[in-house]
């Protein structure tokens, strides 16, 4: 009987000592943004561009700190020009801040629905948007 009580005591203490506080929440993984995206459409305001779109991709990756909202990105335009940099995501306001290797920064708003990412910015009252689908 003493052995059973000892085992029960050990089991209860193990269960009590485990908590969800030890689980690391990764805000980038939870955002759904990580991965590679390929362009599907772009336009100005509510008008889609008639240009042929091909091969433009952006890849969002984690950096070494999985507890923050910063990561690395690689943008490959359709002309083979590759831009690397760092991005920061504001999940509360749906804003992406990009900083290139040359320390140029720009901001875009975004929406993410399933496997479709739309990013946009405003310039002189016009809304410039691009949609990507997840590869």
C-alpha cells in the first residue's frame, strides 16, 4: 500500500508541475505568412493589370528568434532580381514592414485568407495591390 501511495504521489506531482507556460508561442508561425508565395494578380484600385504575370515570388522565413514578429524574406521579381531583407509583421494592424539589405524600408498592409496573400499600399490616393498564392 505504501508503494501505491508513493507512485500516486509521484504521478500527481509530475502532472501538477507540467504547465502550458513552457510552450513557446511563435507569432510568425501562427500568422500563416511563412512560406513561399507566387504572384497571381496585381492592379490599381479595383482594376486588375492586363500584364502577363509569371515567376514573381516572395518567401517569408523565420529568423533565429522564434519568439518575435521578425523574420527574413527573399523577393524574386520576374526579371531575376533577388532582394533579401528582414520583415516585421504587426498582426494586430495587418502591416508588413520590409527592410532591404541596403537599409531601404517600406510598409504594406496585408490580408491573408487561406492560401491567398494580398498586399497593398497607397500612393497619391490610389491603392496599389498584389495577390499571391501559397506554393
